[in-house]
């Protein structure tokens, strides 16, 4: 897994980083009035005007001092969810700790400075009050728009308390990571029914020998076997001890191949690959919720295959692999099928998700099982319904975005100098 630590100049997510010391619009107006009062006092030599001018200077100094004191010993930590999903709202909770002995904290804004391009907007939250020596918890709702593993380090605390004239900002550091799954949409029931069997006319449940569910036949009894299954009536009639052989009823297994081969570095090709990954993630999520065993095979700097299984932990492993898939510039669809065909066992449905227009007939001669091929632009892809706010042209990690080729590294220095 790789941490994505970047800012993108062409990203639609805007970074707002405040200077350490600044004047608000109200502060500029106040300073102009203060200067005007000072000039009036000098011209008129009136003691009252001098007193007002001095008072206005004092207010400005007090404003700058208090705002600095409010932020001096204030820190924040994040409570990150186990994972987030592209296009779905998630909550990041911030725990503010005020280590000042006497000074409470008022009106503080927190803004993330790293990996903000992974979200539809820069993560920001607001703390109204935190008493001295206490902690406060503030939730922040974010919507991820890019899949991947992101590192959240630097954040900025800012305030204009007490009068709103002077703005103070400090930068703190706290290392956390957030894993963002690909977009997960709804899957129509007809597509799942098509994937329920490894054979085109097979049944949903396939009986196998060696279980305890249904009667399969009789066999010779062997020492050590459970005597409960001895068929005494048949044994008495034949003179040889035989036992009943039972079957186990198991659901079919799905083995999903995800083709991420990139033929051209265009926005349309990247969007097709992202839609392919999202369709695979949606079917995995839907099939595992239905109790099916699901496996996965894809390119992730090397060929990685995960055998079919069930459970929440297995679902997390599959979706994590899809979330962190890198660019595939060297291996074609045929390479994917050739590398993973030996992993497909009997009673397993092989499903190929691909961004390219490939006919299933091209795979029948090279595989021992039936294949279901779902191109990203086919009619079968219409069985996946995603949130209309998900834009597959922006769901790839920013380091893979074709609009940012050659610009990611140079932008790091630009942001650090803001």
C-alpha cells in the first residue's frame, strides 16, 4: 500500500490556508479609523482624541494577544473511521485539548492541509468553546471523491477571537491514515442470478459429498468413522458393515477478475477503469451480503489472487485491494486471464470486469469454466446503479490523474510555501 500525499493544481477541491497573522475586513476598517483618529488628534491637539486613539491601539493589541493565547496550547487529534467510500458521507471526529491553565478557547476553526484533494471539499470544522484543561469533541462530515489510502498529517488552527480584527493561525501535526473504498452502487438482482452458478443451467445450491445435509448413498464402513451413520439394515442384509454417505450443500463461488490495463492515458480511459473497479467492488459487496463466496484477481505491482471466501474480514481485504490498485501500463487483458485461469476451480463462476470491449467468445477457448464478461460500456454495466454525484473522471488517486502528470511533485513545494 502507498500513502498518497499530494495537492493537485487542477483539482476541483480548493485549498484554503490562512497566513499566521492577518487582518480581517473589519480589522482593516478599524485600523483605518484608528489612523484617522490619530491624525485628527495630532491636528487638533485635543486630549480627548489622544485618549480615544490610545484606547483604540490598546484594543488592537489586546485582540492580537488574546488570539495568540487562545491557540498557544491548543491541539487536536482525529478519530478516523475504519474506512470511507467514494460518494458516501462519512464522519471524522476531532478531539480538541486545551492545555492552558486559565485561558479558555473560543471560536477556533480547523482545516486539513494534506490529502484534501481526496474529498469534495477541504475538511473543515468549528470549535465554539473549550474550557481550560478540558477536551471537546467536534464532528466533521466529509464526502470522499477519490479511492486510495491517504495520509492526514498537517492541519491548521485559526481564530479571530475576541473582536474579529486580527486573524491568527498555527499549524499542527498529527499523523493519521484514511482508507477510501471505490464507489459502491446498487446491483440489480438479475445480474446476481446470472452469477449464482458455475454452469449456465446449474442450480443455486450444489450438493457435494462429505457433509451432513442430505443422503447421498452407502459406502464401506471404515474404522474411526462415526458409528451413527452405519446403515444397520443394509449391513444385516449383506453381511458387510456399510455406512450412509451424506452430502453438504454449498452455494456457488464467484471469482472476479478486474482488468485495469490502460491503453491510452486519456480521461475517458481512466474513467472507464474507475467504473470497472467500482462495478467489481459493488458486486463483491452485494454477493458477500448474499452469503456467496467471492475471490479476486488483479494486477497490483504484481499478480495478486485472493481465494473465494466469506465474511466481513474477507470483504475488507477485497475492497482494500481494489481501493489501492495502481496503474497497469504493461499487462493486457489476455495476460490477466492467462495468469489467473489456474485459480478458477470447478463450481466457480469467473467474472471479468474490463474497461475494453471484449467478447466472451475470446475467453472460452482459454479457460476451463464459463466466463461472464462485463465491459464498462456494455448493456450489462447498466445493472450497476451509482450515486449520480459520483464522477468517475475524478475517482482515481490524484497521482494517477492524467491531468496531473508531471505536476504532483512540483505542487508539494508550492503548497508548503503558502
